[in-house]
């Protein structure tokens, strides 16, 4: 018997979950198909959202839109789930040299940075409008919720069970008006959107127990979050490719930050889907009328997925123009 839905979402990582919640909040019928792949970007994610990022401490692209949308979105979803999934936390960056202090004093005079600077002294700087999402809890509780509403099934999707009929994607006995691909780096294994140059960027993080408690996220070469009393999540690493380069760097930097012995509870590893211009891939397939993609979020899935999923929904439902910086039409074939 054919099952009809407005939307079929392939993949329930950070991107797929965000789009699913957008559909739920807009009373659309949908089904999520997820294969629960190992080593996805979501598995190792620290979940930090932060308007000032990178080695050069640059402002995140589209920061104002992204962070207003993200916080409101996760608070709303947490209320529906009855779970706390997001924590607002400032970020503390200790200065290593006088040059760090001078650089930040210069940034503090820039109005674009000034609104994010909470405190600065000779030892370091505290920035605001940041926090972290408990990614595992968010994905697990979302899965449970959608499963209880008959909107989630576990199934592997590959080239063998995807058919193209009359310029439309068909998967088994599921009849969906729109199909949204949200499978991260595994997209490169399908002969769909093959013109989009997704590149793998692997990363590690660790969970540890240590007598260290900070009200801030500490950023010094790596980031350290107190997820609960005497428990931290630390990372991440970045390596172009699929290789698991290990956690030696994280362990060394964690020791420098906490200045105490710690006990590692879990090693995490995942591969992010990145793009050359560091902008997400969002849009419709050029030859398949009902096929869309939401991918390429890189290391910023937590902050970008609520905004990008909202943009894609408006594009599909109301024919609103996509933000040109995320539209896949920017990629020349």
C-alpha cells in the first residue's frame, strides 16, 4: 500500500532534524528515513554555536540572522520535547601573548565585534551570544518523538532502492511530494547532486571526567565545555579527509587548560561535509523536480541548520528566493 506524505527526509542528523522540526511546526506530513550511519558529523560535534570563530577569531557569516534564529529554534524544540537541550554560555579566551590583547582591543573598537564582547582585561576576553547544544540528546529525543508519531523509520537508502520516474524520486512504496537529502558526507556515495563538490573534513572530540568546573566555555586551541559537574566535552580537531587522526592533540591541550589529571570516558570521531566556500548547499536538483538538498554545513551545523532549513522550507512552499550565498545554483557545472 502506497504511503503519501508531503515530504520525505533522508537522514536524521543535525540538518535533517532541523528540517523535520520546521515541517512539524508548520503542520506538514513527513517521514524521515535514517540509516544511523557511524562516524557522521553529528557524532563528534561539540554542539557549540559562537559568532566569533576560527584561528583568526573572525565573525561568523550571517551571524545576526543565524544566532537569533538558532537560539529561538532550540528553545522551542526543547519545550516540545520537555528536555533542556541548549545552554547559553559565554566563551572565555585566555590571552597567550600581548599581541592577543592588542588584537582584541582593536576588534573591540569595531562595532560589528563590540556587541559580542562582554569583558576584556589583561588576562583574556569573554564573548557572548554563544552556548552549546547537547547534540546527542537533541538527536536522540527528536528521533524518539518522531518515531512515536510514526514519522521515522530506520532504513538504508542507496542507489539500488532509489528510482527516478517521470523526473521524480521514488523510494519503495513511499509517495512524497518533495524529497530532501540530508545525509552529510554520505551524499558523495549517491549519483545525485554529483556536481556539488562536498569535501570530507574529519574531527575528534573526547568526553572526560575531571575536577574542573567553569561557567564559561573555555577556548584555548581547543574548546572545553562543562556538560555537568566534573564532566567535560573537549575538541575538536580538523583534518581534510576521512582519516581518524586521533585525539593526542586534544588530550595535550585539555591537560594545559584544566591543569589536573582527568579520566577519558569516551573518544568521538566523525566526518563533516564541508564546501570550498564554507557556505551550505541548499536548493533543488536541476533535473529531478521533487529532489532537494540541505548539506555542507561543515563544523557549523548547530548554528546554520535552523536558518537553512527555514530558508529551504520557504523556497519550496512559498517560492521565496533562497539566500544566494547558500543556493546551490552558485556552483557552476
